[in-house]
C-alpha cells in the first residue's frame, strides 16, 4: 500500500458525511444501510435471547412455575421466529455483507442502492409485524408453522405469517443485489479467482436466497388461504395433505440453514488468514465448496421428516443424500486448520471467537451425522438432542461469527476500538455458557426428552437444571459483549489506523472509517486478498 | 428393551465414539498449531497455497466414511420398519391431548398401553381428520412415528423384558403437548390375559339407565370422576371447569347456552357422541362407567339444573345399549385404520 494513503486519513467519511436521523433513514450508502441493519438486528437478537432465557427459566425445574403452557408455547415460537427470520438469516449478509462486499471487490456501492434501502424497510416492516403479533397474544405454532395446527390454532398467526412473507422479500432483494454486484461491479483486477472468500460465500448464499425463498413465500400464502378461505390444500378433512406442507417448508428451510451457515464460513475464511498472517489454504476448494454446499444442501430437505409418515424409500434416499452435504463442510474445517499451519498466530478477540467457532461448529456438524443416520434419527428426532444440535450449528456458526465479525470489522466501521480485556472476559463467559446450556440438552435427548415441552417428567430435571444455569452464564456473556461494543461505538478509543490487524483484503486499504465512495481514488487491486509476503522458509 | 433398541444403542455409541474421535482430532490439531505457531514463538510465516494430494485425500476419505455411516443407520432402520406378519395389532389413536389404545378382537379401548412380553406388537397409529399432528414416541424402545390425519402410520416392538415405560407425544400439538404422556406396561402373558379379561368384563357390564342418572355413589364405585376429568376434560375446559382455552370451550359453571342441553341425559349423550362441527369429540370408546363418572363431575359444577324426565331416560336407554341390561353392549370401533378396514371389507365380501 502507498505511504500517501496511510498519511492522509480521510476527514470526511461515511459517518460524518451527512447529519441527522433523516439522513440515515433515507441513505442509499451501503455502509450506512449496513449500520441500520446492525442496530435493528442487534435489537432483535437481544430480544430473542431474552425470550430464550425465559424459556430456560421455566424449564429449570419440573412443573409450571412462572408461566402457563400456552405462554411458554408463544415464547418458544417467538424465540425461534425472531432468531431465524430476524437475526440469523439477515445478520451477516445484512450487516457485514452490505458494509464490506462492495468495498472488498473495489466497488463504490451495490448495483441497486435504492433497492438495498428498500430491503431494509421490508426487514423493518416484517420485524414490526412480528412484534405487533406479540401484542395480539403471539403465535403458538413453533417457528415451523406445521399444518394442520397452524390453520387450526386460535392464536393469531396472520401477522407472523405475513411478517415471514415480507422478510422473505427483504432476503430475496438483498440476494439479487449481491448477485448483480458481484457479477457487474468488481473493480478491474478483482477477478473471480481473486475475490475474497467472504464474497464467494455471500455469492453462494445469494443464489440460495433468490432460488428457494419464493417457495416459502408461496407456502405462507397457501397457509393464509387455508386459514381464511379454507381451500383444503393441507386440510386432511378436505382431502388435503399435511405432509405436503412439510416438504414445501423444508425445501426452503433446509437450504435456509446454509443461508445462515455459509456467510459465517465466509467470515472465518477472512479472519483466520488475517490473524495467522497466512494465505488461505486451498482457496479454490473453499470457494467451490461454498457452491457445493449450496447445491447439495438444496437436495436434503426431507431429512427433517424421517418420522413424518413419509414413505420409507424416501427416508432412505434422503438419509443417503444428507451424508454428502457433510463432506464440503468437513473439507472447510480441514482447510482452516491447514491455514494455521506455519502461520504467526495472534489471539486477538475475533480470532479467539473464530477458534471457538471451529470447535463448536464441529460438534454441531458431527452430531448432524448422528441425526442423519436413519436408525438413530428415529430415536432422536424431535427430542432435546435436536435442540442441542441446531443451536451448535446455527448459533454456533451464524451467531458466533456475527459476534466475531463485529469484533473484526469494528475498528474499520467506527474508527474506534473496544476494550480488549472486556472482550476476552465476555468471550470466556460466552463459550462456557454456550456449552453448559446446549450440551446437557443432547444428553437429555438421548435419554428420551421430547422437544417443545413446557413441562417435563422429574427424571429429566438434572439436564434441565444444568442447561438453565448455563443460559445465565451465556446471557451474561452476550450482554457484556454487546455492551462492550455498544459503549465503544461512542466512547471507544479513537483510531484511524487503516489496517489494525494486518489484513490483505481491500477494506484494509481504505481510510478508517471509509469515505462515502469507499476509496480515495482507485482501489489498489494489485495485491490479492490473501497475498501475505513469504517471510522465511523454515 | 428390545433387540432393535439394543441395536440402535450400539449404533448410537458407535457414532458418538466416531464423532468424539474426530472432534478430539480437530481440537488437538487446532490447539497444537495455535501453541506452536503463536506469534510469540513464530514471528515468521511460510505461505502454502494448496496441496492437491492432501485436499483430495481429505475429501475422498470423509466421502467414503459418510457412505459407510449411511449404511450403519440404514441397517437398523430396515429392521425397525419390518414388523413380523404375526404381530399383535393394536390401534393407537392420538387426540389433543391424550392417547387411546384399541385392542384387537375385544375392541376395548384404554388410556394406557398394556402388552405381553416376548411378543411382537404392531402399533397402528391414527388420528381423526380434524386433528393436528402428533407423534408416538416410546424412548425405551427407541421408536417414534407421527400420527397424521388422513394417513396410517405404524411402529412395532418386541419387548423382551417386563417393565413400565414412558410414552410421549413428540410432535408439537399445542397447549398440553407436554402433558400428552402415558404409560406402557409390559407384563407376563398370563398377567396380560387376566388384565384383558377384567377390562373386557368391565366394558360389557351395563348400567341401568335410571340408576345411571341417579346420584347413587354405589353405581360408580371404583371410578374417580376427578381423575378422569383431569385426564380427558381439563385441557380444554379447565381444571375448575371454567372453559375458555384455545378452543373456547364451554364454561361448566354456567348453564347458559349449552348446545345440546344441560340435563344429565344431555351431558351423557354429548360425552358419548361429541358435538359435530366443533372440537368437542366423542368419548364413546370409554367404558360406560367412566363416561357416567365424567357426566356426574361435569354436572356437579352447577348442580342447580333441570333433572331428566322419565321420557328423557327412556330415549337415552333406547339409544345406548350400555344403559340397558337386557341388550348386548356394543363397543364402537371408531379407531380402525384404513388398510385394516379395507382388509375387513374384502373378507366380508368374499363368497364362501
């Protein structure tokens, strides 16, 4: 990088370029939209986490202590819905994808800046509807909205279904924007083979979003039609088929798992090279495996339905396919480990969180094998084991890497630095709390504890008591972490260091915080995203 | 336990061991490298872009392992889905929020499942068309299958030890999903026979209608109306009969606006036939004394109601043989799975 660029930090950047709340709400700057997402997504994350703590509190001991079972079911539904549709699906693409994807490919903005803002408004409309549904009692169907329950329940599911539908639009528009941006806006020199892996992962994610989200959109409309008009597509008393619903639901919702995981994997592929000062091992393989996961991941949906009454032959085929999707994920883990080899590793907070991700996500992925195998799945399906498994995979990937990405890109985004010691303490609480919360659930599942139970038999008390204790530690870790970052946005130590961590991707070669048009002059694309100098051959 | 459950366990132990080995491998590799290549010890780096041999190896080996794991799971599954032809068939009906088990031949229905040891039992799972999804889960036998309206499903067991086990609902079904729990009793064959005889006798023991509509406690000796109410009614009508809940159930403390009347005879009829077009279902499969105990409990919430006339009782007696000792009691069989019914139709249609 040129010495001149280092010497002249931009006085005018995207934050102070315009003033006033209205300038934020009408902005078309992808960075500002990223910040809008950051604020709203953090709010919904804390909201849903609090609901999770309430659920765990009720489950501390057998019997109903703090709420009745209907309230519990509503909290369970809102927790799942909010975490999935309002936090984990949009978190990394919405915040860090918006903020950094254009910068990383040397572009001034995304292809459709206005559409980009529109998708944030769609997000907010969906989020507001979801919150409104709380005021009308809230849905009690679980986030899966399985029929016939979802069109039979007396609870209000109209708002949440509409909310999910609108959030689907937000997701599709963001995906479309990223696809076009990656295809059309790359700066000269940023070839497909020189694209950062975070961009590759968002590219793969965007295809999934654009292709499968319409399926769930149509499905939600059909459920509304079933409720309001009684059309009989899913209603068995009119000759409809409830299992058809499950197929359509998982045709979206299984690939949606990869919408949550792939961007997280992309962040890992950025953080590890930066803090190991090493070129990523097997760039091509990681890039291609993102696409492979997206493709194979679209063919395994019915592994959520091994006890649904679906034909045995279909169960066998889907179990077989399910095992293949494990391969590209495993390959990525091996590639990241190989990237550590021969590096010079600095254990900064983002790196520590990423290493925690590798172990936690491995637990999630490996327990997925236990669930993918047919005979064990029959026993473990719909038990607490599955709850443990998907928190290890979803929260363990999308959630942890959202936090890691926040710590990684924080100085670039805000031109300030957070307190590192507080960050370490919060990470420690988080990792301990995480495992103490979710590991006992897996054991409870093996012992036969069904999921979505407001109450349980006394024989399961030990597992639940440990898990609830863990949830307090986890919650404390999250609050401390978010508090530390939130405080530092306004009061953190100022920094205008262009490249505090020594990264090689383009965002580290622009002023901190970046100017409105992302670069002062043309971006320097002569260095590839992982071109670390060979310092010494040992 | 059963042979299949033991096989699932050994598969589970194998898979957990397999996963643990890999997890420990990943963890050791990671910590070793973080330790060895920490910046304090390793200020310099070497840049390795890729290694085709290594990458092909760690793609192909997991690929083969995964195919192997698929077959491990498939083997156990095959046995789980292949009940022997001579298995005893019991029909399981899932309803919000309780289970009923209908036995072959006698046709009686119970709320807990009792089966003989060392015998294969196929549980045909069904639910009504206006029901939601449920899932029959017996953790001790490692089996589970959804109850789907309009579809017949099944699981089967071959218990080789006696004992008492939990039966859960594993598919979210609303308010009392976590209370949809009952018990499986696996007993010796002679104990089973004795139990069945007793149940059948109870089913075929009618109560004279006038006596049934009286308050005479002797008629229902041994039947606990409170307990039955909690089991079958309280989910919707509330522990105190206050009604409301997810299906806007009748408030038993008032006698205003009852669709099918408030007299004891009306209440008995409603319990036995349900109310068409509503979530109130028929409990005709319960023995007559259980239904009478429920009737007494329900009418006790508002004792100040019109008493049935002699004509009312006569009409009721004509409609329900179980209230008429001069007629043979008929046990309704509402719980027959479609394929069983088709078999019966074919058999009945056969020309000898």
